[in-house]
């Protein structure tokens, strides 16, 4: 077996993805939604695997190991793959330590009762509720499946535990418990399996969901050591299914306790409560919150699920939603607006959003302080913190943790949502299980992991397109800056697409930040609600002249800053905040556009939003980009240096 193995990472849950790890480096990455065009698409197919292998210039026969992960409770839909079988028995070539394998004595019969299935039961009609709503959205083709015949392997949510993790504790008590660097726990969050794939038998492993989140963040942080906290929107109340506290040092990563947070799911349900939708509403709720005031906030709700159940004898969401509704009625709010999408910015909805955002921030900050006290109690000190899981997309919370928390440095990787789990599973296998050293890096976890388009593909697509005119300007970045100076809304398509949910200059829509009208105008181009805010891109070396209140640099649009002055109305939210992306030479052509715009205006800032239409994933190919030009009101689209407009436009 190769000392530096090539690893195929597969994430079968929502935001399904494939990662190819070559010599410890990410050589190929494909997010399923970018291929099949279903937002947050669930599962993995041969199309994604083949593209990731092609981008990595690796043949299937060169893969040495397979790391598998999934969303909590989501079975592996192996029926989407040709010649792919998973056996719950360890592969004879796999000698990596495994606490779970040893505890189960290599007996698959002891594992089978622990396996979880949720997609099939929900889409077949056997189970209704939130799960069915989610899976119909992210796996619509499954509605018509014959689930009795479809091949699936149950997922495993339960892995190792520690005696001191029982009884379950609230955040204050959890912080009083000393952390341990336990090797049984380090090796306890995976299960060795055998995978038969394309005619070969390979060693594989299941990697627990939050262990994959933690690995994706820590191993890409550039930190020699760090505290790690993961949390997402999983429905379950306690245990490590919705989040883990960990400590990383060198190539090792130790779980130290569950955090029992249920903040993420409460935030999702709050989005539905005010009319933003359950499946895709969390990001919108973050944008709605500044329109309101946190008048319903009550510190009794700050804590993990253990704290909440002791305080209210109820789960967080039930207690919080009842509280908000009762308070709104008692204070005389117009309740008829509650949950009405057409009236979402009215006081009752905006104030619930603001109050939920404050609850989120206070709870997350307390959880981080609890983790710090736990590590300190075990004699572990670090200035570094990694955050991962979908809740790490909450930019105002991230900035407060950086400003007010106990850690000097806070890192969040651009794929902190479930789209990064394939990366995390592969990195966990490579470093934490196989004890491979981490490569030296500068802490810049490049988000531009998607495949590039060759010149022939671009030319062929443009020549075949109906109703557009295109040219190749001598300097595309200079031409783009001139279009922006003429107050045109443009799209910029370049190189590898961004991994993660944020457009960071390779698949971006850009506009002049100095025009207040561009807020409404770009929302119209994208088919979005007119109240939703936009983010800026700014030259890294000049960011501090225009923004403060967040760490610099901030290359992934994951922190909220305060805008200095009043010269950037198109990206300044109603509370004076903005989610910034700082841009340096590693970001590609967006850097040259900003420099050219700055030379002409003295403003090194542009409005930046993702290049996609309503309800669609970010564009991936020239075909997607051309279709957007043909079907929207955007003025200009730049595709790999070519400038395209609709026929008759300048």
C-alpha cells in the first residue's frame, strides 16, 4: 500500500461531493449540485467521481483508499453508482487503529442494527414531516424511485464515547470538565469497511459527520494547534450528532466532548416561522435580522439542549417559538404578518429574526468560552480556534467570537457547510488515521477547487449561443472595470469554481458600490427579494481604510465588518454592516478588476454576489453562464477573458 495514498473522499448526504486527495493535497473536488443543477443536491453519482478524477489527473486504478461520510441519518445511495459495493467488514490491508472495530469485535451483525435510513422512508411516503420536505428539495428524482429495489447502505451515526461524557452537561458544567487527549477517541470516530469499486477491493472507512467537519477545517487552517468547535442544523437534541468539541495538534485531532448544541436547527425553524422557508431560509434570516430589534431576547434561552430542558422542560425550538409568539402578542404586534413572505420585513418578523440572531450569537460565544475552559482545565492552551459546520456561515456571530472570545485567531474554511465533508473525510483518513504529516502551508485554504474550462469548450459554447455577441478584449480586467464605471452589472467567470456556498471572484456578479440603486438593481437581475443585502470585495491591503470590526485578511466572506463612512451604499446594510471578502494576488482576475477600478475612482471596493439565478446553484460551466446572460437582465458576462452581451447591446 502506498505510503502517501491517493484517497477518494465521498459525501453521500445533502450538498453531496467528491474529493480526490493526492499526496495529502486536494487535487480534485466536485460538488454534485454544480453538475445536476439541484441546489444542495443529495448523493454522489459516477459523473461527479469521474470529473473529480479527471481534474486530478488520476485514474480509478490509482486510488488506494476510500473515505465515506454522510449527513446524519442519511443512507448511502449506492444505487446511483455503477459497480460500487460496501461491506461492513474491515479490509485485510487496513491496519489503522479503530476503537469502534475493536469494540464490535469485527462482527458486522453487531453493526447492522445501528445503521440509519431516512431518505427512502421519507420519499416512499412511510415517513412525513421535515425530512420529506428536505429530501423532496435536494433529491427530487427520488420521489419516483422504487425504494424497495433501490440499493442503499445504512449510515452509522453512533461511534465512540467516553465515560465522562455521561451524564450530559450544560455549557457551564461542561466547561468545568478537564479535556483529555484520548487516543481511543482519536481513533473512535470512524468504522473500517471494505469497498468493491470498478473491479477492485479497497480499504475504506465511514467517517463520523462532525469528525469530517472538524478535519476539513483544522487540516486546512495552517495552525500548528487549535481548539475546534463544530455545530450544524441536525434535529436531535443531545450527544455529538449536532456538534463536537475537539483539539488538534500537528496531524492529530482529538474529540474532547459533545457540545449538545441545538442552535442550528432552532435557527432554521425561526426562518420558516417568519416566512423565509425551512430548507434554504437560514442565510436569509441572517440578512433579515438587521431590519429588526432583538426585543424578544431572553438570556434564559442561552445554553445547550441540556440547559434548555432543565430551564423549560422542552426543547429549544418549542420553548423559543412559544416565547416569541407570546411576547409578540402581549406587546401588540400585528400577528397577521407573521410568516407571510410578502410582509417579511414587517416588525414581528424582523424582530423575531433579530432576537434569534442575538440568541445565536450569545449561545455560540458561550459555547466557545466553555470549550476554552475545558481545554485549559486539561492543561491545553492555544490562541487558535477553528469553527465548522453550517452554523459557521453566520458572519455576525463569527465576528463577535473573534472580537469577544478567548482566541486571538479564528479560522473558518470556505467549505464549512456539508459540501466540505468529502474533503474532511479524506483528510481525516490521511492525517488522523494514517498518521501522515501535514504539508506546510500559509493558511490560505484556496476555495477555487472546482474544475477549469479549456479554451475549446469556451469558444465552442460562445459560437453556438443564440442571441449574443462576443469579443476578446486585449485586457479583460480593464474592460470589466470600464463596464463597471459605466454602471453596468457584469458577471465574471474564471478558472476553477468556488467550493462552498459563497462566490469569491471566480463565479461572481459585480457592480459599482457607489450607486445606492445597484442594491435593488442587482437583486432584480438575480430574481431575489429586494430587501436582501449584498457583500463587498475589497483589495486586501486597503480593507482597513474602508472596514473594521473583523479579522483581516478575510478571504472567504465569513465575517461581518462595520463599513466606515457612507460612500458604499450598495453594500452597506441598514445597521452599517457588511460581509467582506478581502482580495489578494491568489484570487485571480478579480484582483486586477479591483485595481483598475481603484485607479479610476479611488475606491478599491465592488459589490460581489454569486453568479446564479433564483433557486439555482452557482454556475459551473460556460453553458450555464451563457444561459444566464440569455435569460436575465445582466448587462455583460465575461467568460475566461471573452466579453459577451446580448445582440444589440453595447
